[in-house]
């Protein structure tokens, strides 16, 4: 299973309505993390579990779900975490 599919599997615990993961590793070629094999990813995730949670709390939920992958499969992760209402208002 590739890293993006594994990330999606682990993030399923957050019951995402939308999940988009972009592999930006190529933009970081030569970077130490890229040399070690960890990728750079951009995650957009929408979940009702983020309702009434601060941005920090949302990020903690994401990082907790991906804990086993951090600093192995994932070197860097940029997270955009929205409630369904927030996501609908910007799209």
C-alpha cells in the first residue's frame, strides 16, 4: 500500500467527508527529509469531528491518527482541517 492510501486508511478514524492528499515531495528534492525517504504532503480534511475544536485541537487529532507514520513515511505534513460548514462556505 502506498503512503497516501495508508494515510487515508489511518485518517478514516476521523470519519472524513472530504480527504485530499497531495504529495509535494518532488518540490523538496535534496531536502534532508527527502533524502531519508520521508515525503512532504499537503492534507485537506473535512470532518464533523472538528466542530467546536480549535485549529490546534484539529491538528492534534490528525497527527494522533498518523502518529506511526510521522518521521518515517511522512517527513512534513501541511494540514488544512475544516468542519463541513466551513468547507462548504469556501467552496
